[in-house]
C-alpha cells in the first residue's frame, strides 16, 4: 500500500480549507485535526498523511439539510 502525503498547499487544495483555518484547527485541541509529519533532518518541511486527513474530514463533516 502506497501512502500519500501532501504539503500545506496540497492540504488546502485537498480539503478546500484555507491556511488560516488549518492553523486554527491545529491550535484547537478539541478539533483533533491530524498532526503534521516532518523529515528526520528537514524540520521546516511538513506534510500530512492523506488517509488521516480524509478520516478527519469524514468524521467532522456535517451534511446540510435542504431548505
């Protein structure tokens, strides 16, 4: 199984959330937004596991009722 990762730009595109919203979710412990990963020797570059992000979205999306 190949794991897929995205950087912040890819995360924004994948979730349709803005960078600011993602940073707010990361600061809010109750949101339980997936934490980022970094390379062992490159701490400035972070990325997220798409599978974890998709699970979070599925668990947090609210279906809108039609009017």
